[in-house]
């Protein structure tokens, strides 16, 4: 029956294909068989048949949305059937999420939360206030690719208003070329209200209204 080897980037029988998100790669299924099995080759993605792919070469776009976890090549002849499988590890730069805007009263506590999803895991997190670096912290792992980091100011004042940016970096390294550092940023606007001034303005409006009411009563 057929003897099968999967080849990628001139490397035969890799246990894992480490690829970068949204790249198109060519995978080879090398089959040795007598009688020939060339007309009976099939490719599978996560154990699901890839229809229309019956050649030794497979071109595939490794999109993270498709969640490719493993690829298999199967071949058969009149003697029997064989299959070779490789795992797939898709690397991608950090995906971030954070609240769009926040409004607090002066003296309240500000907690900024930045959710991070990256593969491989991040190696640096930095916080900026109005584009000025204010804090650097390490990445603490929740699971293999995901974590949430926080930046806190116990008591905020008007000077703390403005744009806050969370910047996260990781390394994309497939093992075949120089590793590349990937950087992603996300920002939120923070507005600080002065509670005392707001209260005074409100009380001033009520005081003015009372004075007008008294004057109107005197006229009548």
C-alpha cells in the first residue's frame, strides 16, 4: 500500500506546520506506491474532505477564521490505503479590545482593561497617555493565547483626562526566516468631570431661579 510523507518548505514529515495568519502556503503530499496511487489522493482539513483537491500539491490560505488545526493527505491503491497528518499552528499579531470611552468624576478610581488575544503570547505591554509612555508591564498568561491586563489610577483629576493607549507586541517566528515583531495598539478616551464645579453650577442655577421667583411675586 502507499507510503506517504508530507513536505513543506523543503522539510519532509514535519510534526507541525507553523504559519502566519492570512498567508498562502503550498503543501506537498509525497506518495510512493506500486501500483500507483496518483489518481487516488485526497486532502482533509480537520478531518473534513477538501473537495476538488486531488493533486499532490495543496495550496491553502491559513486564515485564523477557518481554524485549521490539522491537515491530512490520504492515498490508496489496489493494495490498501495510507494517511499522513500534520498539526497546524497559526501565528497572529495581538488582537485587542477595550472600552471606547469612559467618564468619571474627580476623585474616582480609573481602571483601564485591555483584552489580548495573540499567538504566540505577547512579550511586552505598554500604556500611553496622550501618546506619552506612562507604564510598561509583563504579560501574564490566562490561557495559551488570551489574557486581560489593567492599568489603574486610584484617584483621578482633570489632568488625567485624554487618550489612553494599550500597545502590545509579540514575535512571529515560523522557524524558516528571521522572526518579525508585530505591534498592535488600541485607544480609549477618558473624560474627568469636576463634581464640585458641577454641583456649584447647578446650585447657582437654582439660586438664580429663586431670586427671579421672589421678584415676580413682589411685582404682583
